[in-house]
C-alpha cells in the first residue's frame, strides 16, 4: 500500500493542488481524481503555457512522491526513453572473462545481460521502483515525439510494464501516477487516448487567473495584478500568432513589480512586451496607440473588480 494514498474526493484533489499553489477548475480536479482513483493515465492537452506540466509537479509535491519526467522530442527512441545496455561495461566484462579463460558464450550472455549492466531511463525508472510510494510519471509534450514511440507506449499505459528481450517483462508492483501532456502540434493517436482520461486545459477565466497571479507573483500590487490579467485577456482576443499563456501572465506581473510599477502604464507595457509575446509579428501589432487603448480598457475593467 502506498504511503501516500490518493485523495478521497474531488474536493481533496482541489485542496491538494491548491496547497502547491495550483488553482484547478472543478472539471480538472474531477478528471484527476478519477484518473488516480481508477488507476488510469491522465492526458492533458492544451496550448503551451496553460499549466499542464505544473499539474504533475503539484501532484508529486502534494503527495510527497518522486517525479520522473520524460521530455519528448523528435527522434526520441527506446534507448533514451526506456533503457539501454551499458555496452562499455559489458565489453570490459567480456575482456576480463576472456583473460580468465571463462569465455563460454552462454555464461557470458547470462553474466552481461543482468540488471547491473542495465541503464534505466525514465519509463523504466518509473515502473521498476522498489519503493512502495510509486512516483508521478510525467510524459511531457508527447506531440513532439514520433508516432512509432506512441505505439511503444501502449504496453506501458495499458499494463504498466515494459518488455526487455534479454530479461523479460518488467511489471510495476505499484503503478506510477501517469500524466501525459500535449500542446497539440499534431494529433495523438486514438489508441493512446483510449487508455487515458482526457482533459482539455484551457486558459483560465479572469477570476481564476487573478487568483493564480496573486499566489505566484505575490510581490505585485493587487491593482497591478488585476490590470495585468485584464490586459492579457484582451491580447488573447487578438489575432496573434501565439497568445500569451498563464506562465507569461505570471512572469509579466513579476517583471512589472520588479520595475516598481503598481499600475499599468503604456510606456511600461511597450518596454516589457517581450516578456509576454514571443514573436516579432505579434509585438509589431501593438503600436503606441493600440497599447494606450488596451491599457485604458484594462484599467477601466479592473477598477470594477473586487
């Protein structure tokens, strides 16, 4: 039995995440509770910067579990994701056996294909944990990996096991809590999604985003935080190549606070747009007149908030 069992209710999940400064909506808390309670992987999809990876981090910290992270990328293969053999050490073992006159093929094979020559990568680390407190396995940005890797994941997600030809099948005694994220740069195969509980992580509404900023950037004045959130909401309504995520909202509030700003002003906005927007074409849309208009609208709206 894990030392830190899963929460007993949706409210407990929300409180666990909140204890790690992650403000979750009711739908996310419900999906996460069901995934943990029923032992299913959680598949989080959404725009970059909306807080998908932070869910796994908050979950690991709140449950006091180790987090094992597999960062996906193009060309990711089994040797980097699951395991590989320590070939230099195996060659040394073979040379030593030959020097000692013990070069029997069968005996060498039995000696060198053992656990002490196995290099465990993130997936195997998460499954082969001897601890009774299983880790949180984060498979981050799966959409960046190639499709053949998705096919390999099916055994892991369905059975919590991997097969190593030289050793056999390694099955998790205590399955990890699995969180998979995708920025949807390409579609993930249905076979993967069927094995998971799915949740689309959208931009938070303004009230929840304000609460996030208050927790993550407490150094920012409350008026500034409200105006920043209102301004960001207007940016997201524009036809931008990449709308700012929650991470950018937090960074911007903290950056403006570092400049000793307590309210938004057009000059400060122009000077710090690179904190919020990451493409020159997007920044070019915000000329002085547009910025002044957005600042005025944001300040007017924020003044009506509590």
